[in-house]
């Protein structure tokens, strides 16, 4: 939810920029400002929205964010639903209703909002890849209606690696990934998930574990039309650096208490829509001296983002026969117990 922090900050700053009267009161003329964040996908059978409101009050605004009543709408105040249309956006098929749900797994630092319980809006439905989805949020107390709409990011093919590839990362060599861009997709991210197991040395009691390696997160297609051939290279040396940085060696290398076994790897591609890419680009930290950038929103009568993303993964790829030996002999990973 780090994007909401930026949006709320803009909402809170704007009243100060638009007035210089000495008798201005930050608590005067309260206005309901709805903040929406939600990503949908045909991958998912359950879809979540985070719907909150901007708030004003004395003291630090972040203090109010940690109080659920300050940022949540009251139970029953909002009616939330999503209408499904064909690819033209004109032929209506069905209405998908959202209900409130409290999740209990938020941890300090996950977002600026209260924890461990947070209120979200949940709907259960399988979505159609080529269809258009229109979001409606109706405030029954004020009569205000917030709307947005999105299409979905389509499925796409990955040619390298394929399901028969044996994975080998070698120091000083690069691997290549190749795929065809998705219709509706703009930004591509790859995470390589390395599976391994741990067991005490004295017994055989393997515990499965995995490590996620973010390889790239900002490869862009030229258009959102789909069908574009894309590729990226992966540093073989980087694999060993990632393992060394994230897997702790035995406390006593000369007398280890645990042993490890290398498993398979998954290539997990995530694709963001054009709107989501724009939102991410604007809210990412600026590397220039120009720090202010205008906020992006596709929410009508509110602020935030309602968009789509797609995940395509090549799972359970086996390691090359020499890969385990490389992990054991590489200077960066030789002490990890594999």
C-alpha cells in the first residue's frame, strides 16, 4: 500500500497550497475524498479492493492513518460492485458484488494504515480475459458515486525457458529469457524462485524453503497491442550473490548443524497494465532534483487506481546436473551447506 501514502500526502497538502488566509482552519468545510486501490486478474477467483477516505484533523496526519475509524467508511455506508461488459464495453453481462472483509495478517511497515487488522472489500468471481470491468462505489450517506473501469491483461507465451529447460547459472555467463508481449500489458517483471530444503545433520527431516530473486521489474513493451517479441538477459554470477546475501551459512562451518539440498526453480512473470505502469512510474522515488510529479489517478470522483495485472509462471524447472556442484564450489555459496 505504499502508493496510498503518496496520494494521501497530496490530498493533505493541497488545501495549504490553495489558501494563504491567516484564519484558515484545517478542520473547516470537511469534504469526503475517496481513495481506491485495486488490481484484478483472470488468474484470480477472489478480488480485493482497498477503499479508504482522506481525513483532516489536528496533529500529524499519519497518526490518524493508524486509527481505523479515521480512514474507514462505516459499515454499510458504501455499496460496491463491478459490472462485466464485453470487449466493446457496451454489452452488459452481470454484476459482481463486493462485501467487506477484515484481514488479520497486516504487519507494522506493510502500509501507513492500522494493523494487524485491516478492512478490505472482497468479491468472488472468475473474470473473462477479453471483457471490460466497470467499478461503482456508491456512498449511501452522501449520494456520491465513484467510478472507474479497466480491461484485463491477456495471457502470453514464454519461449525461453520452456518446461523442458535444465537451468544452469554459471559465473561470467548470461542466460536469456524470451517471451511475447501480452495484449493490454506494458511493464514486465521476472522473479526466479529457487526452492531448497533444510534438515538437521543428525537426522533426515527436510523442511522445504524458497528464495525469491527479483531479476528485473521495469522491462517495457513498445505498445499494449501484444505480440511483440521481447527478451532480457540474466547474469549467472548474480544468482550466487543472491544466495549468499539471503541464505545464512551454518554458525560453525567446521561443525555444521544443518544441511541443505537444492531443488527446482520457477520463473514467475508479472505483467502490469498501461495504467498500472504509469501509476508506478509516477509514484516511484525520483532520481532527479525535480521531486514533485503530479499524481496519477483513473478514479472518477475519487483518487487512486483500479487496474489489472497478469501472472504467468514456468514452474518446477530442474537444475542442470552440474548446477548443484557449482553451488557447492562457488566461493560465494560454498559455505552454505549444499
